C-alpha cells in the first residue's frame, strides 16, 4: 500500500507536498519522495524512511516550483531498496516522473515487451517503473513537440490496453503539467480537489480526501475508474474517460483497515462504514450469543476503535481502552521465531491490568490475518487477569492473498485458509470468536454509496476481479514475497534500523 499526491499551485508546492505526505504516512512508512518542477527542470528528493526523516530543510529549499508530486511507499513488489523509492524518472519524452499506488498483475510480460519492443530499459524490479515506461512510450508515439490533452489521454488509453491490475498514478511532465489516472476497476483510491487563491484556482490529487482537507482544498470528487485528469502548469484542468469498459469495484479492505477514518473514499465515509461494521457485529453477537456475559469491550488500537465503540453502544456494554500503544518504537521486524514475535508484540502494546482483572473481555480487531499477533494479545489479556477472553473481527476470515497492492502473506500463512472459524478460535486461544459476515461487510460500505456495483473482496473470496489471476501466478507471487522477506531478514542482521513492509499490529 502506498500514498500519492500531486499539486499544481500558483506558488511553491514543496511545503504542501510535505504536509500532504505526513497526512498520508499511514499508507506507507518505508520510503518517501517528492519531485517538483520549475523552469523546465525537475528537483527530486527521495529515500528510505519516514517523511520527517527523508526531508530536511536543505532538501526542502531545493524543491522549487509550483507543480509537483509525492509518494510514501509500502513495498508490495520489488524490494525495499532506496533505489525503488518513488517517484521514478525517465528523460524521454519531455522528462516524466511518476508515482503509483497499487500492483500490476502482468508486470513480467509488460517489462519484457518494454525491452524487446519499446527498446526501453527498466532499472529496478518495481512495477511502478514499468508503468512509467509504458506511459512514456505511449506518449512519445504521439510525436508532438508539445503534448496537449488529446495526446495525454491517448497515452493513458494505451496504458489501460497494455497493463492489468490495480493502479492509481500521478505523473509530472516537465514544463507541461500533471497527469492522474486510475485503473478501469478503480481498485485503489484517488480523488482530487481545488482551492481558490488570489492568483487563481489550484488543484490537488491525493489517495485520500483527508490530505485535501488538511491543506484547505475542497474535495471535488473521486477520479472515476479508467478516467484521467490533465492539469496544465497554468492550472487548466482537463478530464476524459480513457477505458473501454470501466466498472467501479474498489478494494473493500480500504474501509476495513488501510484508510484513515476521516477520509471519504468513492463517496463513502470510512468512519461511518466502520460504525456500521460495529452495528452488524453487535447484531451477530445478539443472534449467536443472546445470553452473552461480556463485561467490557476493548479495541486493539488503532483501526478497530470505531467499530468497537459502536458495538459497545449497541450491546449496552462498557467500552474501555485496555491497551496502550507505544508510538515511539519504529516499525518492528516480523521475527521468524515465536519468542521474537511475542517480544515484538509486547513492545508495541501494553495492557492496563485494571481493565482486564476478573472481567469477561471482548477484544475487537479490524481483521485477523496470520493470527500470530491476536493470539499473543489474547494471552496478554489473560495474563492481565481477564476471566474470559472473547474476540471479534470486523472483517470476514482472510483466506486468500491480495494481488492488488496489499502485501499479505501466502495463503498457507493465513490462519483462516483451509480452517473453520472454530479451528481459528482454538488456535488464537479465545473462549469464543465471531467474524463479520461478508454480506454485512459489503452492506456496511455499500450503504455509503449504493451506486457501486461491486467491491474487490478477493482476500475473502479468492475471486479476483481483473480475471487474470491463476494458481501459477499466486505460486510465483508467494515465492517472490518469500524471497524478499528472507532477504530483508538477512539485511536486518547487519542494519538494525532497516524496516520491513509488514505492519506488526495486523500482520498485514
């Protein structure tokens, strides 16, 4: 998962891009990058690390120009090398930089075609560099000295024809403007907004609306699946539908876990969707455990709070913050052994004993992926004196890997894959376990926007909406991710500050 931003302004955009990336930091903590344009020149700064660590005053002063794009990275393809931090750059045609959120599913075939047919060299293993070279080649084919909206949109149409998968992208064409486009299924989120200034209207594109709000931009709308925007340097906005058969099928896991609750995605309030998840979980408990003896409901911070609070309200049960999260520990390695995993979890979370002692506790999390973390948290609750420990997941069982930009483990590493809910309950050590149903999860999001035809629910169903995912593809993906994580673990022995693309809280 990554975060993207683009701004065309009437003044320097370096500070606005920086501020936007800090708001989108939850979408990627491994690397950050900003590129700006002034007088037909690019100014680029990118590196591994958090936004606040990558950009110092000396870097910010060099990022001159009134147009630019930015990126925060959570690697789902390639490696964690700083060489794969985004944005990427090609000098022909015009000079183009691009930042991308998502994952291409035909990267290997397209990369081979780029080399043999387009005669372009891809220097990294990143699918984002592949996407950039496809766009650059298709724009170069137009043969225009100055590209206009027609040439840009025709290039995006060709991109849609050549690549498959999930992609929300922003690109900066030196001296001309910013391009933003979204895949024909609209899997990953991207929206745009505007603000009025004394010098004229300014535009901003971002992964989530919260980034627009924080900078005083008014949310105009989401970019439609298959649509492209072209914002010229002078602030003129153009848009066009560039896909033949676009169908909006956004990733429902954005509403479960990734997006900030104060964001609006595809006209759906993430906060309200999570409240509805809490409502439906409460209804399931009443149905399955009408005589429940829950004394207190405690969320596993942070993303499950909204659902847990609404669940407690519906059940008439106390809501308490029972775990304190240490916010000053950097991202922690997912250690290979159980003892290391236990130590990592306990460094992140610490229970408040008085909220557990002698009580029947309902723990609420947004989802259960590997199960390693929640098993340790259940034990922490027992160690803190809980009488009984129940567990609720705001999402259905995660049984299949994600191929559209979320670095989930292989199916064999998912605790729910090939297991019943009762078996998962026994493994994590809960007295009973309740999952959200897929129907209720979809309804929670769909109520916010009834016009959405379908959601990408592939991690729950194994049905991949792009229609090109085979068992052979999943096997290769499993090997690729396994090799990368092994390499990261080896690197960690030599550089303890190195980070991995897996979040400890949810094992995602």
